[in-house]
């Protein structure tokens, strides 16, 4: 690995940190002895990367179309300047010049070039790794789209795995200098900062076809725990849970994950097995938080529910959900709680950020809310849920669920557990069923919970579950002046958090 092509826009964007991160990347590449190839401009993010690399003694090549030469934006202090005929030739030259690609947040041009990198792999022209330096989640929607395309069968196996999200310039260089396998597959080590670590357990909607299969094949600890949990949950289900979890996308069994009856047990089983695997590697949390359905795995590992009781609670709720009539729906809406004026058919189910809420209720009412706010230019998204939690839709289930919980030996948490519906630590009330019944009905206050954890000294967050849902939401809850925490997820960063982890 000797040469790296960096894609980025000339605009610095709205965040002042973008210029700093670009400069850090240029300096890190130079100090690692890696030659930089980029688009040749001397302004914006492009200029910051080049200037920093040059100031650190690095070698920088700019590739510029001839039409740009008369403009002042062309950098004049580069090690080399290659002039090509047009933009298409510039992309081709930048693509063939390097051993790997790195992309900074930049603009539509960057997304276009990333998709072209993927197209090169599809056409077997280049199969070079591509790293996204993305500490703020800029590329998350694009990566989600590509994952959807992969799950639908439009990408060849291994193509998307070459696109790796990195959260710092140091992580980019660590991967680039650790060999191709570290870049293209296994995450680089990430040392957790001194301070408290929170484990976040995601909810229904994060499920993915094949979830847990790779860890099941690789780690006996994970295998044993998942088998144990599935054996306890299978009596409540019509299809063995592990078969549903591991079923390929597009198959009848894989489609069962879109039903909460299977999604909730699957996410619980995965999270418990992930936790025990992390625990076996010596990584234990200071704080636990479970979002909606994720609260059951968090409560179990906190010591509130034994594993048999937790599986009984999850399995019972799964069966009760199967008795609900259709017609419930949830949607994320870009709005503050104060802006919404909702009727009885749709209620606020979660407050995830200053302008990020989830509404839940009748399918028609939720659709009307989405249409209203989309017409105002706000983003809306119907969630992957076939029922309406945290709304009156689940009221018919609550008494039956309470009766089951009343037969269990519940205890106060041994590990600090932050409530998803109050945003405050859970204490002795965890030993009674009412706390867990209310958790099904009251709205989730994720923003309040993140604020509480931040004030209590949490410096790193690790999401357990099939995806990166909560990891992205954490960043949105923080003010621009807040110190940025380390935010990781088991689904993308395994086994990074367990190596060199500083949890003192």
C-alpha cells in the first residue's frame, strides 16, 4: 500500500469540523508515507487535505481536467500535477493511480464517485478497498441504500464489504497500513476512551436477513448462547427462530423477520449472544440502555430477569402480538414534539432528537401525518413495524402481559440501567411488573436518556443489535459544543471494541 486516492468535494460543508478532519487526514497520510492523489483544487476540503499533507512532508499528486486550468482553484504547490482532457478521464486516472480509496463528506460529486468505485468492482475493473472517513454519519443513508441493494441481490458477494466506514483519520491509516485483509474485512482496533461506556440495545426495525450468522460460525461463545436462547424461545414460535434469523433475503423464512412476532425474539436472541461474547472478551459496560423492545435484553443482562424469565416474557409478548388485528403503523418524522398536533388515532411514540420523533397508531392516521410533514419539506419514513407500540393499539395486551410478569422473580438491576421511557436510572421499581408494562405504552425518550448518560460521564457508546440505528441517533442528540463521544456498533465494528479497549 503506497498510494491513496482521496475523494472529497471542494465545499467545506456546514460543520467547521470538516476542515479539521480533512487536514488530519492529509497529515496522517503523509506521516504514514502514503502518497496522496486527489482532484487538484486548492480550496475547501480538497485544499485542506493537500495543504496538510504537503506541510507534513508528504507527496501529493493532483489530477485536473484541462478546462479547470484557467481557474484559480487549481493548486500550484503540488508535488505533481497531471492534466487530463475531461472529468471522466480524471476519475479514471484517479481510480487507476491508487491502491485504495478514501472518501470525505463533500457533496454530490463524492457520492457519484463512490458509486463509480462500486461499479468498477462490479465490472471487475478495480477491486480496491474504499474507506469512508465519516465521524458524523454523512454517508449513513448511502450505505443503507447499498446494503439494501446487496440484500436484494443486486451486488455481488464481497463488493460492498470493501466499503468500510471509519471514524477518524487514525483509523483510516491503521487500516491502510495493516494489510488488505484489515482494510477489506476486519475492523481496525479502536481504543475506548477513559470514561464510562454505555451499551445500547436497539429495537424492532433494525432486523436484517442473516443476522448473527457470521458470529455464529466464528465464535463458540456466541454459538452456545444463541442456541440456548433460541431453544427457550422456539416453543412460542411456529418456525425455529435460528432458521428465521439465518434465512437469506428474499426467501419465505427471511420475510418472517418483517413481522414483529419474529423480529422481537430474533433481536433479543442476537443481543444476548452479542453481550455474552463481548463479556467473554473482557469488555463490560458501565451503563445499559434498551430502546423499546431492546429493553428486555438490557434488563436481562442487568440482572432484572433471569434468562428463562426473559425468554418467557419475550415469547409471551410475541404470541400476544399475533392476536392483534392489522392496521397499526409507525413512522419517523422530522419535527419537534411541540410542532406536532396529533389526534387520538396517532400519538408520539418516541422523541429521538430535537427534531426527530416517531408517531404510532392507525395506519391511515400515520400516513396523513407523513403526508402533511412531507408537504412542508420535512423528511418522513415509515418504519419496518407491522404493529403500533407505544400507542393505544397495544392496550388490549397489557393485562395479560402483566399477569405473566407477576409470576416472575424480578430484581433490581446489578448494572446501572437507564429507562427508555423516563431517561432516568431504573432502581427498585424494576423488580415489579408495572415498570415493564408501562415501557410498552409510554413514549421512548431517547434524547433525554442520551443527555443523562452524557452528564453522567459516558464517553463511548456501543450498539448491540443487527444494525447501526441508535449509533447514528446518538450523534444527532448532541449539541455542536459537546465533546464528541466514540460511537460504535457490534454489527459494523466487531471485533474493534474488544481490542486494546481501555475501560478503566
